[in-house]
């Protein structure tokens, strides 16, 4: 199956694209786009996280649940929205923690493309969603695929920082070799949970300290 995804990812995920679950997933997603429903993100942006951050560039992995489901938001990077769109509450809280942690304001728009280009894999567990219906494409195979992505990073990259916010993301920790990577866990940045430990987690400075200690360029958050 010819999946349009950056070549280094294509190489390590080739076997996934041939599995029955992925073929069924492809049929489901294609059918959703062709049905007349509004589906996010645009098809060209489904694999945006991979295309902006090749496998050998991965230094940090941040895991979200599924894409934003309102107009103009989703563009294939978790927690990120397209420039000019109002900042979602979770992203506002991420920016607040960066300012408290590192001491400078982060970018003022919601587009995290620059992070991705620096080596931050902004991975949603589910890569597509129907408009206005959160988690509408969960349970169709995306989770199996993104589990394979985490395993591929774990097998091919060392000294990677995994930022796992909330119980959903923390499920992925079992696929990561904790001895060769840094796993940072805290509550989710959602307004419902940010005050229970996301604020003050200092994940952004901890990540940069770890990267520097292992001879890597820190991220300009």
C-alpha cells in the first residue's frame, strides 16, 4: 500500500501498511472523507507530524488523544492549531507552564510547526476525527498504528524525551525503554486537570537539560 509519508517513517512502518487492520482503517477513513461529512484534518495533513519531523530527527515525543474537531484548528500536530485560530484551553495552559518554567513567553499563535521542525514529534493517538464529535474515529485502528510508531521510535532512537500528559498518554510508557530515554509524566494540561500537577511539572526545562546532557540541541520552546 502506498502511503504518502516521509521516507524514514515509510521505511520503518512499511509492514504496518500491509496489515489487515491498516487496510480496514484506510477504507474507513477514505469512506468518511468521501461521505460528505466534514473530517479533520485535511487529507494532506493527516501525516503532518511525521513529514515535519523525520524519524532520525526525533528528540521529544508529545502524545495527544485525537485532532481538534472545530473549523480551522487541526493540521496534523497534537495540541497545535493553525495560525490565526483562537488558542484552545490546553494550549493556553501549555504556554503558561513554559513561561513559568523557562521564563519567557512562547510563540503567541497556536501553530507548533516550529517545534516539529526542531525534533518534537507531536503525535495524536488517533489521526482523524469527524467535525464536532470528539473521538469519533477512535477504535478503528489508528491506536494500533500509533502504538507501532512509539515502538519504532523506541527501537531506532535513543535519549528521547517522552512527555506523557494524562492517563491516556501514559499508557504509551510501557512501550518505551526507560533506561535509554527520559519519561516525564504529569496530569493533562486541560483546565479540568492542569492545577492537579501539570502546572509546575517543569517538563520543558527538564527536557532541555536532558537533551544537552546527551549532546543534543535543546528545543526553543
